[in-house]
C-alpha cells in the first residue's frame, strides 16, 4: 500500500448530481457530524440522536433543534420573539 487516502463524505455519490449539490451536501454532513456546544452545561458534547433531536453526552440534556444542526436561524428568531 503506497499511502492512505481519506474519503470525501460524498464520495459515495460518484460523478452524479453535480458539483454544487455535492459540495453543499458535504458541508451539511460535516456540520452534522461534528460536536456542538451544549446549551445547558456549555461543554462541546452535543450530538444528534435522530432528526431534530439533540443530546448532550455530558449532562444528558435533550432538546429539539434543526434537522442538521442544534439551532437554526428560524429557531433563534422564535426564541427572541418569545423573550419579548
């Protein structure tokens, strides 16, 4: 073996669907898989449980968020409007 190659997250798609769509999908999936900060304890330990459900692995805090990230722009606007 000459060298180890790292696979692109969307390499499974091959040459299909176009470059822009594959690039956007790659960004979304990379953001999905990284650890996020917990709203409750502040540690970088939040991971996705299922679509829209996020859980902190440190404190066990479970909350609803966006499908691919713990918070969305629309969610932040709703939070501000509820505060007053």
